[in-house]
């Protein structure tokens, strides 16, 4: 209605799924061309935003989606892209990355290029008011994962640390509030900011093994990305052990879980218990029900291949260790 009021013609493309596929991207690109569009509005969660990013790149870049995988393959300016997130979790409205699913190969891959950053990000809590509690919880834990992985990795800096700390502080304060009362506009607005801040942090400092594992779970079983991250996060933090204690302890203090004098190991353990408690309070399971024992080696292999050596994690885990998480 607002577009029509401004005399702006539009076409709607909504034929995509969670964990958008190569086919979704190609169909979106074709819809753009067929309608003679000259810009895109990505309205929705991470899936619509990621699909729109790569579809916009395909409009101007004669390169297959598969060949866009990796870093700096776009290189040219994409059409004007406006991102309106309707979930507070993905951070895609501010990142250089988009994640696409390849159903034939049963894998996900990232397309990473500064050209993919939307021209404008609109954070409007009102469009999140009707979000079901389960999605509110899972996407909020996705934002927490972004902030934590950016913070405990070795590629962060003072700026990314500041944004990650602020995101954790807001998520600890407002996520369960938004989960319990979706009409709470203060909680919705603060969670939108938290997701945005976490996006700023991880688009510069990168993510880690939680994402490496979750990407394969999503590709194999179509588990929503935020839910997979929420389930996997405490397990990976425990696997890092002492290598992550110092930074997790800082986040525990930032999140109001204790004072620095209590010691890194104590505070780090308390942070991980807080993550578990939040998952429990929001009905997030402790494991992926669809996961089959026979698939664990494939998940471990995929996580090892994606995470090593690309992700700047505090401690390197090998394939055998992934198998036992």
C-alpha cells in the first residue's frame, strides 16, 4: 500500500523456502528481469534476505550461483537492495554474506562479498510483533551465536568486540521478554538492534564451528538455521574448554552474570549454563531429532572442511572431535 501511495510499481516474489536454494535464487532473478525492476526490497527473515542478495548479484553478474561460492566473486555493484528484517536474529541486513543451499550436493555454501551489503536496513519492531514465540526464541539465539562466535574468535577487534558485547547484553535482557510477550515493542526493538549489532560484529570478525555444523544440519534435514545454532552453541562452547574461558568470562560480566573477581573458568561455565537455561525456557531442544547416527561422520567431515582453516576459532577441533560433540 505504501509503494502504491508513492506511485512505485512492484512485483512480489515469494516462492522460496527456509534455507533458500539455488533454484529459489534463479527464480527470483528471473522474476526481477521479467517485471523490469530496478531495485529489490528483501522483506522477511534470513532466507528472503539471503535469496535477494544473491539474486541481485545474478542480475548483474553472469556467473552461476555455485561459482559465486566463496569470497569476492561479485565484484560489481548490485541493484539497490533494501532489507526489512521481520526476525531479530540473522543480521543479514548488514552483512557481506548470504548462505545458499545446494540440494543436489546436500550442502550449504556462503557467498561473501562487500557488494552484498544492503543499501538500507530498516529495523521496525512492528513487523516482528506477530512472530510466533518459537521463531522469536530460535532467531534470538541465532543473534546470540553471531555475537559469541565473533567475540571468542581471534579475528575480532575493539570495534567488533564492542558490538558483540552490546548484542549479548541486549539479548540477555530482552530475548525471553520478547518470547513471552511478542507485543512488547520495547523488547522487539531492542532485539532488532541486538541482531543488527551482532551482524556488524560477525561480518567483520567471522563466525565459527557452530555455523560449520549448523550449515550441514540445515542442508541434510532442513533444520532452520537459527534453531540449529541454538542447539549446537553450548556443545561447541564446552568443547573449546579453557581456550574460550577468558572471553566467555567477559561476556558473562557484560551479561550481568557475575563479577570479574570470580575467575574466568567459573564465569565461562556460568555463561554456558545461561545459554542452556535460555534454550530450555524457550522450548529449544538439546539435540536435533532428525540426526541419524549414520550421518554423524558426514556432518563432522563437512564441519571440518568448512571450519578449518577458514574460521578464526579459539581452538582447532579435528574431524574426530567433531564426531564426539
